[in-house]
């Protein structure tokens, strides 16, 4: 089953129709493709002999795999039905990459292959990661337990304004060194760590306020008469107007920081980990090995550097008030955020490291 020839890999009319039909069927069945990861996992399993090995013989023989070779898009009807209704072993694909890799025994090459686009071994694909300000996007994507779905930094970086203006705005919030030209990234620094924290905090805040992080925050403006400055306090102004509770921008940000710190503590508890730097925040490897003919921090590549990524984690932990060695929230920070009971629970479990 090596090297399947797939019609969907060609840029023709059949490709457009196939992608549209596949997406609609997946939506109708309520199947989440994880930004195409489900399909990548399926073809990895075919091309590397896993599918034939893990599926019972009768189930394997019943798959209309010949339709893939022929470019017959009716294959999707059978494929997504099996996953949606948990018909047979193939339905494991619907559980997500982490479960598929564990149950079907995918090797290290599955995780480290750039074409699989997997960011960490939690099983979600790259999404506004190292292509978005290097280690800023890299660390943001590593902090969640699924696709970070963070557009805070993305919206700012790719707003369309020239880099020099973005640097001026960045200097007013986190430091001019927080951002670089696209695909011409510099090493980790404190300004980048501040930008990373702010981006995550606003992501969490928007989730909590049911605002769209794909659009918010309003960090910049298209208007020249505003000097292209937006208003990062709009969330607080709208919240105060809608609820009658007067809150400041800083107060809302602290509430979101509390939520994300609680999320981090829960991650430590659920993973039974006293070292999230080691057990949670590490990458799959292709991010450091891509573009073998180029060095990190050279123009034209989004390649990360292993030591620099490690430094970026330390700087981010420092901004968050987490233990710099382990990435676990400290008792002092948990207390500051009125989460003393969480600190006590982590200590009881032997997971509080500072």
C-alpha cells in the first residue's frame, strides 16, 4: 500500500469538488478533521503499512480503497460514515492523532515528519506557530492541550501594516523587539515573552467573554488619523457597558491570567507531572530540523533553534510567574491570583515545585 496516488493532491476541478464534498460530508456527520490531520493520519497508516496490520481482515477488505486511486469522491461517504458511527477499527481515526498513534503503534518518524504538521505529541497540527514571529508563535502553540486557536498575535503581525509601524505599536505594549519581519526572526528576548503572555491572556479572555479571537483584540487600526493605533481597552469598555460592572483593562487581563494559570495547574494534575517543561511543552522536532540548508535566524526560514526555544520557555515562565525549571505555577503566583486552594492541592499531590 505504499505511495498511494491521490486525486486530491492535484490542482484540478476534481480536487475542488472532492475537497468541498469531503468537507460537507464531515460537517454533516459531525466529524472534526483537526485541520486535515485526520486525512494525514489515514494516509500515513496506508503508506506505512499500519492500516492493513491493525484492521481486521474483513474490515480491511471492505474498504473501497480502489476509489482513492480512481479519484472517486464517493469514497468520502463510506469513510466518514464509518468514523461517525464508530464502525470498526477505522473509527479510531476520529479519536485524534494522539490516540491513533498510541493504539496503532506509530513510530517516532510519524511525529518528526514535517509533512504530518504535528506540533507536539498531544496530537494537534501546526496553526499560527513558528511562522508567526518564530518562538512567540512556537511557545503559544505549546501551552495548550489542543490546537491553541490563538489569533491574538496573528492578527497583529499580519494586519497589513508595515513592520516599522508594528514595531512602534509593539514598543508601546511589550517592547519593539517583540516582533520581526516575517521569516526573518531573531532570538528570544523579554519583549517576545511579554508579547507571548499577552497574546495567550487575550485569547483566554475572548473565550471567556465569547468574543471572536479571530477578530479581536483591536490592537491596531486601519485609520491614518488614529496613527494606526487601535484600542486594547475596548473589551473592558464593552464589558462595563453591557454588565454595569466597571472593570479596567488590567483587571480583565488579570482575570484571564487567573483562568490560564488554573488551566496550567489542571494540566499538571491530569498529567500527574511535576515538570511540564519536559512532559508537555516539548516539540516534535521537525521545527528545528526543517530547511537543512539554512540556519535559524537567517532570512527566509521559520526554523527554530533548540537552545533558543528552551530560553523562550524560561522567559515565558518568568512572565507567567511559573517555576522556571519546571513550568509549574508557583505558590506565590497562585496566591496572588487567589488560587491558594490550587497551590495546596498541587502540594498535596507532590506537584508544586516552587
